C-alpha cells in the first residue's frame, strides 16, 4: 500500500467529509425522540420478562406467598 504524505491525507479527508450529508434539526429531533421511545419500550419489555421469570422461579422453588 502506497503511503501518502500528511498534506495529501488531509486533502483526502476533507474531500470525504464534504460528501457527508448531515441531518437537519428536524431529522435530529425526530431520531432522538424515536430513540427515547424505543429505549422505553425495550425497558418495559425486559421488566415484564424479568417479572415473569421471577414468578416462574418462585413457583418452581416454592418461595414466597
């Protein structure tokens, strides 16, 4: 692999960064809200799964009321 000098490297980096399409404020807000919604749904799901497993183990082991 050929080595490039630092100046060429920086020019290549700048060319690649100029190709990036950055999201606008609206897209960022919508994405952020969706992440919070999905994180909440996943937390609720795992809480419910944990409670079901806990109940099953309590019944199997005869612990609790």
